[in-house]
C-alpha cells in the first residue's frame, strides 16, 4: 500500500483508504489534488496485476473504458480517467457517498423490515432510466454503441445518501469475459441475475439487462432472489425453468399494476418482454405517478439516512463502500 500511495501521489491522487476488494481488483477512496488546495473525493479502482498483464484483457478493457467514458448521466457512476501505473491499469470514478443495493438489502434482512413497494419500484425505475440512456448512446459520428451492461445486480447498483440511484461497472465484466471467449460461448454475469438468453449462451442485446432488473425488483420486494441456489448450475436452471409465481401471493401489498410490470420484465421470451429500458421506465413511472404523488430522490434520501442512522456530515464506515 505504501508504494501504491507514493505512485498515486505523484499523479496527484492522495489515497486515503481501501474501501473494497474483489476478484477484479481493489477500490480506494482518494482525494484528487489540484492547485490552490483543491481536493475532490474520487474512487480509484486498481485492476489486479494478473489481468493487467494480459494483452487481450488490456485491449478489451481499454476498448470498453473508451465506450463508457462518455456515459454522463445522473443514474450512472461516471468514469473520469483510465490510467496505468507499474503495469497495472486503474480507473478513476465518481465517488458515491452511500451504499450498494446488496448492503441495502442486508440491512432490511437484519431488521426484518420490508421495503415499501413504491420505493422498490422507484429504485428500479432509476436504474431503468440509466439503462435507457446507455442502451441508446451513440458516438460523435452518431453510430450506435450497442452498450449492454450484462451484469445487473445489487452489487452494481449504488444509492447515494442524497437519494441518487446509480448503476456502475459498465464494461469491466465484459472485458474479462471476452479475454477468454466470445459472447455466445461464455456466460457473462452472475448466475442468479442472468437473463434466459445469457443462461442459454446466446448472443445478447439490450433486452438482456431487463430480465435481471426484474429480478432485482422482486428481490427488493421479497428480500430474497427466488432464482438463487447454493449450486450455481441450479441457479441457471431456475432462470430457465422455475415457474414464475404470482408475486402478490408472496407479498399481499403488491397490487395488480406492479404485478403486471414484474411479470412482463420476467418474461423469458425476449420478444414478449419489455423491448427497451425506456419502455420499462415508462411503465414504472406511470405506475408510480399517474394517480398519486410518488416517491422522489428526497424521499429515498430520508429513508436511507434513517435506515443506516446517518447524521450528516458523519457517515458510518460500513456505509461508504462502492461495489466490487
């Protein structure tokens, strides 16, 4: 860590602490330093040396980083910089002062507290909003970038204590998968959050992000992922064949409107599923706002701070980890 700190200091990043560690690398909280005592808190993701040293991974990772560099949207964690030090690649990203959705779910399970249905729908609608932007993103020559996340799940969804919901880690999982196999020969994503086409080793399009988004919605509502098994292969079989229940029978306050949205998102035939994130977003917003004053970022902010006992400006250490 001492040598890492020294090298980053030379690049004008003051590493303050390690906040996460995963299979791909480590994430640090850091201060970006500038003239006149300028400081900006950022997250620095350092890719593990064993991946950084492989040329094919380098090419894929750099290519994906270029694709997502211009994803500038309130519901997406922004990538500021891609660099290399000592043979290792790193990304400088927006620092989100908050929690990821896995931590959020864990807190509810710990207290046995159900999440209000409208807040569950609101959180998922914000992710759909970010996806709608990313899925339709074009380059400067107006060529469609065909961005698909392929790894939608609670660890990759951040919630700031200010109430913003942000999707992160575009491109990193894909870069790793393509190092070994072309899509269609390997499964990208986590087994219990796959779309059926991913579980079937099929080539995916943007609709593949919507089925797992439906899974996330049901997990927020039920406190569990109905497809998840201790056996990874069984999780994939569940994605492909587990009968989709009527969720109102599992939680009575799921009304007909929300049930309809869930069932369409979890339609296995992608031609009958929502055909775009924008379509799913519209359905969620009509459900939330057409007949009532629905949830807002401010309402989610109050809920989050109350749940985690946050009293600004002090934030508990467990509540500041970006996703791995």
